[in-house]
C-alpha cells in the first residue's frame, strides 16, 4: 500500500511528468533522425538552452513575485550592442561588461519606477520600455552590426567543455543552482513567494513588495545584459536583430516547467526542465526540416497550453485551500 502511494506521489509530481515528456521528445526525434543526438547538434541545443535558460532565471523570479518584464529580449539585444561598442573603443572586456550590467541596472530601476511608483501594469510598462530600447539600439547602430575584435572575449561565448558543453551553458547551470538556493533556502526567496501569492498579505506580514520587485527588475535586466554580452561574444558582433523574442521562449519555458504566471509558485528546477523541453522540441523541428515559421507556431501553441495548464492548476490549488479552510472552521465549531 505504501509502495503504491509512493509511486503515485512520484507520478503525480509535476517535475516528474515534465521530465517524462522531455525524455519522450528526445526518443521521438532520435528515432525520426539520426542527426538529432550527434555531438554537433547537442552543442547547438546547449547554446540555445543557455540563451533561453539564463533569461528564464530572471524572468522566473519576476513571475514568482507576480510581475513580468517584456523588455527582457530588447535589453539583451541592447546589452550585446553596448558591450560591442565599448570593446571597439579598446576598453578591456571586464570594465566593458560591468558598464553594460550597470546600464541594465538603470533600465531595471526605470521598469520598477513605472510599476511601483506610477502603478503601471508591468505587462504594459515593460513592453513600452522594450520598444524604446529597440529604438535606441537602431539609432546608435544605424541598423548595422557592430563587430567585436577581442579574441579573449570571443572565448567567453564559444569555448566548450569536452567539445560539446558551451561555457555559457555552464554559467547558466550555476546561476540556476544559486537562484534555486535563494528561492528555497533564504528569507528573501520566501518573501518573493509571499509577494507573488498575495501582496496585501505580504504587507500585513511586514514585507515591502515594492522593495522586493525593484530588486527583481534590476536583477532581471542585469541578467539580460549578461545574456546579450555572451551571445555577442559567440556571434563576434553586436546586432540590433539578436535576442528579440528570446524572452517569449524564456517565459514559455518557465511556465511550461511549472512557474505560475499568476505568481507565488514555481522554482528553478521547474524552469530548467521547461527550458530543456522547449529547446529539444524546437531543435527537433529544425532537424526534421520544419522552418522558423513552424517553430514560432509551436512556441505560441506551447505557451497557450502552458498557460491553460497553469490556470487549472492554480484554480485547483485555490479550491483545495478554500476547502481546507472550511474544514478547519467546521472543526473549531
């Protein structure tokens, strides 16, 4: 009996289900194409997973706190351009990267100002900021690419471990472990969940939601700039067309993995599984010959499916909380 209960808990675990789906996707595309699990294609998947995964780190934290940042992809694009321009001016790569992160922090503060001071919805205000960032990028680049001629910096984006695992993917994995620890083991992480679950309850508990979300907006923009810089290092250039729409993939992956769009639930392990599932699925579509348009359709369909599942999961959670509260009231009566 206990064994059956244990098996039921494992099968009912959402991470187990998503891992099972991920393995199923790997098996299906491996059977369809011999080129799917070759070292070269695995490296391509890791490169894509780094981009989506690192963005998912910052965006997952925001989603858990009940916020969203739709300027993330544009911030990553601008980060790549800024670091490329600074390197062209012969500025060493470390100061160039720090300046780029500082720009990201400023943009994060701007997003936080619109949301926390002017009380704009994060969905609309960050989209407006992102549009402005795109305009700035087009102006400063004149719609041209910015070449990077720093060989050491190239290595940050293109060096690999065992000729398969890119260094940026390892950085992403380390970041996910660190942020996973913060979410599960620190007071700040617990406060993020409380703020995302109910801001009014957070205030009554002595938590300042605006302070929490300000930190998370700054954090997200800085991570986006780091992604943009690493992508620019791999491409050896900053481009006004890079990373646009990458935040949609990151949001899709996070929600697909179980991070709630409504706030208050989720984690880095969930986000990682979602990232790998989405990456392997989209790469499989490329391998079997389906073009970019089909990938876009698939991403949109997966996001809709993930949001639908998230809605019903949240509704079920609220129902169970409500029924539990009613039962406790009945007991006290």
